[in-house]
């Protein structure tokens, strides 16, 4: 069926309405929004309503969304953390590319595909979608976790390998026509890339802080400047052959050291989500359903290979490097799909006459299956880990030397209070308890939060509050209180309430003390009490009550009992 839309504006309006309606039903069915938005593209594409005619406008919006997304990733990158994760990122990224290429090629030959077709399909299967993975991890608030940072690291390494491979193909004449990464010799492209990195270093050293400080007097101008940086670097990266993704990432890194990075990130997040809608629509509308039926058996085999094989190789490599099986499993799930560039790569081969259109149909079906399935795998990664945990011991070295705080130095050391969630509220609680002479142990899965607590002289353990194995190893029998300040984000893809999970895990692990949990919504109070909480902290309400006490003239001795928090502690 074909629906004719008179103008690009009316077409965009129709797509927005479709996205809102389908996204609403997707939420009712507890489906991730990414799947809903890809479904919008499929329905609006040539295989259904054929609404999408303004390809250039939609492509422009989607490319700007990609630039903004990678910009926001770059602006939150911690250089020291990336350096510490360099080895695992490099080895895991290269290992996954090599594993997928070699075994994918052999599977293609076993299925009766020609040598050239098998090579194209195998290379296409190595591409993982950084954009989709970053969006999913961001929605789950796991981009700052250890497995999120490792996944981001090896995905960036993988992207760079893909870019270099396309540049090499272009240089020898096989070409990367239409993928946006072609043109120029390898030497010139690498030289241009080094020049961009040098520009970023100089900008960070001499320009970033004074310029953003001046722009911060007009917040709207600061946001426009940030968008301009993302677009400019993305365009420059595309022109020199590095790609828009690398360019946008470098733009974010250029502003990552400024004191206004959090302000910029908060202002640009809604714009990122809006623009990425068009990326997913463009991706869905590019899938031609008429080409999907030719290689059903091959598509199933290749899909299982990507969904199972890629996570396994990540598990093996990270286990060998000394990471826990949980970290390897969660990071491995992020590469259980192929990306939009896989379709572009095979389409390039079709246009050059190297492969037939049925190869594009094969890769399209694999892309559709793996993107949809891996979205759910990442969304419900913790539940999947609980199912497969008992089979994953072979992937973990004894002692897991690369995991922070795995030596157990603070275990069973007389800690009276365990604080889960080391953000601003958790840090304030920990500092005040320490000043009262109460031993506190902080728990978080963000390496940066762990480091900040240690800098403030507080003891910490690295781990996830929803990990049963980790929680069971904590000094629960010796503690009197457990305090959870872990933030809850009900609008994300994961609907699991970490507070309820923590209450259940600590009780089943033998904790007999009292549990306090933080809540920003009064309607959650009764549910949390029913789940087993002994005390529900409402930070805003409690702060308001304390402020009223002080305003009404609380006794001087009562005021001095509560130590004040320093400006350094507030920043932490």
C-alpha cells in the first residue's frame, strides 16, 4: 500500500505521529522504544505504507543525531579511565573482529555461498552498532559502569578498525561508495586524523575553559556552541575519512575537561533523543522486506552465530584478562548484533557487482533479527545473567585481579553501615557517619564514584547491588544498617526496581539489621515498606523539614551535632 504525502513537512509530521502512537503501544507491551522506532521505519518504508520520500531531510536529521549522541559520549569520557581500560578494549575489540570474520567466512562457505559473498557477509557481521548500544546503556544508566565503559572502549576500537578497513578498501579500488568514509589515501586520512587529535589537544589546553566560561553567561549560546562543535567535528571527520562518529566523539572529548560539561550534557539530552528518532526511522525504512525470504536458513544460522558467538568471545577474552564473569557477560551482550553499516557495506558490494542482491537480503534479515533480539538481551541483561550464571564459572580466573576492590580488603572489618549508591546524597551520608565515628562501607558499580570516595578517605567495594553473588559476599552479618541511595529511573528501558531487589538479596543473604532506602516519590513509600524497608528517606522532604527547623530556631547544640559538608565534598 502506498500513501502519498504532499510535502516534506507533512511527511515529518506523519512520522512523528506514527512514532508517538507506536511508541505508546510499545511501552504498554513493555517493549524498548528502539524496537518501536525501527518498526515505524518498517511501516513507513517501501515495504508497507511507503511514506518516506524525503530521504535527504531524514538522513540529515539522523546524521546530526548521531553526531550529538557521540558528542555526549565523548564529553563524559574520563581519560584516565580509558587509559586504564586500553588493553582490554584493544584486545577484546580486535579479538571479536578476528573471531567473527574467520568463523563467519567458514560458515558462509559451509552454507554454499561463494568465496567473495562469504567474505562480504563475514566482514559485515563484524560491525556492531555503537549508536544503538550507547543508547541502550544510557537508558539503563549503565554507561558509567565498568562493563559499560569496557563495552564503549572496545566498540570504539571496533569502529576504528572498521573505518581503517573501509579506507583501505577505498584505496585499493574496492571502494566504500556511499558509506561516507571513502576518499583519499590511507596515509592522508591517518595524517588528517592525527591533525584532528592535535587540534583537540590544543583546544583543551588553551581554549576550552576560558571560552566555555565566557559562553556560560548565556546558557542558550553555550548549547548552540556545543551543537556547532559536534556538527563541525563530525563534518570534518567525514571529510577526511574518519567518519562522523569519530568526529563527534572528538568534539565531546574537546569539552570533557570543562566545568560545564554536565550542564551541556543535560541540555542536549532531549535534542539527542529527538534526532535519534530519525536515525531509527531511517534504519527501519531502509530494510526491504521483499529481500528477506531468500535465505531463511542461512539467516537463522548467522543470527545465532552473532547472538551467541560474539558474547562468548568477549567472555573468553575478558576472563583471560582477569575480569569477573558478570562483567564479561554484561559487556559481551553488547556485541550480539550487527549494525546499520553492515547493510551499507553489502549494498556497496551489490553496487560494485561483487555480490548479488540476495546477499543483501541475507544480511538484512540477520540485522533485523540480531538488532531486535540484542535490544532485549541488553535490556534484560541482569535477568539473563541470573539464568546463565552457574554455567559461566569457566570464564572467570581465580581472584579476578582486574576488578576493583576484589581483594576483599574491607570485608568483615567492623563496618556498621553499608551505603549502596555513592552519588551526592550517598556521599553526604557517608561523610557525616564517618565524622560521627561510625565505620561505613560504600558500594557502587561506577569506577569513578569508587575513586571519589577513596579520595575522600572512605572505604569502598566495587559491585552491583543487583548481583546476588556479590551481595552475598559483603559483610552483612556485621552491619547494623543498609542504606540505598541508588537512583531509580522508571522511564528507562529496564523496569526493575533496584531498591526492592537489594532488600530481597540482603535478606536472603542473612542480613538481620535494618534497611533504609531513598525515594523521590512519596507514592513509592508504602510499596517500599511492604517490600521490607525499615526506613524510607525522602531527600527533598527531609531537607525541607531540617530547613524549617533551622529557620524556626533549632537549639544551637542540635545544629552543631550535624557536620556541614565542604564544597569539595559537594562536588564529589
